[in-house]
C-alpha cells in the first residue's frame, strides 16, 4: 500500500501541551477584529506556518461587509469618590464586545440599560457582544450589581471603532491529490476557554501533526472570527471550494462532557467516518443531525456551498451552565479531554487519508489463500491485533470497485485499522488493486 499509514485507535499524545496553550491564550482580549486576534495568531504562528490575512473594513463579502476594527485599551466603572468597581483589566468579559468609547457620569437608571448580569448565576460574568449595535455596555456579576445602589457612576470605555481590517489565519499543507480536508476554529471570543480556545489548541496540534506526515489529501486549517470570518473566506475562495472533500468545525472540545458530532447538511462521507472513529474510540458520544444553528457550519453548509462539513463538540453550546460566562475558564477545560479530542480527530484524519476503494484483480470465485501464504500472514497479524481470516474474506468479497475500506469495515463491523490490515495483505498478494476516482 503506498504511503503506508497505520490507523489506530490508541490514544495518540499531542505534540504540544494543549492545556498550556489554552492558558496562554486565555487572557487575550479577542473580538471579531483587532489587536487581540493578531496577538493570538502570532502565538499560534510559533507552532505552525500560518498565513495571516488582513481584509480591509468595508470590503463587500457575500451579503455582508467587513466591519470596522475594534480595539480597547481599558474600561472601568467607578463611584464618584473614585472607587473602581468594575475593571476591564481584571476580566475582559466586563465590556460588551464592540462597545463604542464613552467617558462620562451616568445615573444608575441609565447604567441599568447598559448592564448585563446573570440573575440565575449571580456570581458569574456573562459574555455579550454588540457587533453592529453602535452601543456600549458592561457585563458584571449580579451580586455586584445588586450592591451598586449609588445614584450616579463614572464610566470610562477607552475603545475605538475605526477603519482597519478583519484578521484571520490560514494554514495549508498540500497533499498528493488536489483534494483536501478543511478544519476550522473560531478565534473571536475573548477570555472563554472551551468556546473556543479548546478548538484553536486542538487545531494547531493537528496542523503540527499533519506537517510531519505524508499526506494523500491536502490539509487546511482556518482560524477565523465566527460568521463574518467564514463568510469572508468563502467569498475569497469561491472558485476553489470543490477541493474540499471533507471538513470539520472544531469547537467546545475541552470540557469533560461526552463527544457530540453534528452531521453535515448533505450527509457527506465525513459523517460515516466520524461515526466510525467515535464508535471504535470507546468514548461516550452522540451523533446529531444537521441543523442551521451553531457555528460556522451555518456558512459552509449554506445551500449554494453545501460543503461536506460536520462539527465536533464535546458539550454542546448553550447546554452547559458555563457557556458564555466567566466560568468557561481554563479550569473548566480538562487536559485529558483536550488530548482525547486531539486523538479522535487525528484518527479521523488518518482514516480519511487512508480510505480507498479496491477491486479484485480477478473477482471470479475465491482465491486460494494457502498457495499465497496468506494463512501464515494472518496468523502473524492476529497476534499483533491485526486482521483475521474473516476480515480478509470481507475485503476479498467487498473489493468490488465500489465499496470503500470504511464501508467494508462498517459492514464487517470491525475497526478501520483491521480492514486496512486485511487489505494490505490482499494488496501485497496482488489479489486486489486500487480504484482511483477521477
Ligand atoms: Zn460562543
């Protein structure tokens, strides 16, 4: 088998400390645009060769426009005698994303119109954005807000919204074929760990991994601000989208919850591949049907693109109490969970790269196995957990020029690794040959 690669369900160790990277990126104030996104990409570029692209504000992209760039240096809420009650420097969730600058005294009643709290989770700070709102706001704990009973407060938001650019990162490794696998992670959230520093960290580690391997398929990773980033990339790459054979949005992959895989809109082959990997990983998981809510699969799977993309999560956005709050911090993200997510996607990438279709060189009847030393070969493999005689019979029967190795494995109810081992034996004995699709 050319470019021999073993598919294995063993837990592969990531090439970097994923939790360490999450902790390093956590304090940075990210948004749709701005210095925090660039700083984040600069840290990622220490690990992988990243192309950082800047798209000017005002650029028309599909039905949208690249927004003004937002930057913020600080923000506080103070009592009139100067006590600082809320400080952006302590937690960047304190300011609503894209808040316009403001420096003045406001009544408590006016401030109330601009304060967001979580009365049901009074000790947590919510995460809010107002990208297109032309407004300002603070996010604070409900406990603090209940204690703030002065008539007037001094507020300062030292921010600016001005023409600049939208920044995103793109990583690409060519393969032997022009077809490629696309992984995306959103980079527009400030200090939130599971959503989505977890996805960013796992995607970087996968890029480092793939760079060290022979690849049949190209491998592309996008680090993009959600929605507008995906729309911008799609608008600029419209002519190359047919190269994407498989795609995966990675988000919320660091918590201790079970895996959730949301299927592609079109029922693409990645759905079967991901289901196979999860089933054979032994990890608890759930497969979810496509729906038009969630992350950037909304853009990639819009009807005119309909890319073959699914979304891998552990806990699903909006269903865990830490979601979009200050409790989505590095403690909520578990090193073992990150490593497991990495290993699952690594297995998926190996499977996608190794999934081939074969046809029997002579499909009439069964070939004589003994004459070709195949019984002996199988006995040798069996001890190493490889293919069994039954696995080989499946390959020899299903090598009909139509069934992929993955389809064979699923039909035989065995792991891809075993069917791959059996196919290798059959290939070495010249009993099958690969069918190259055009
Ligand atoms: Zn989010």
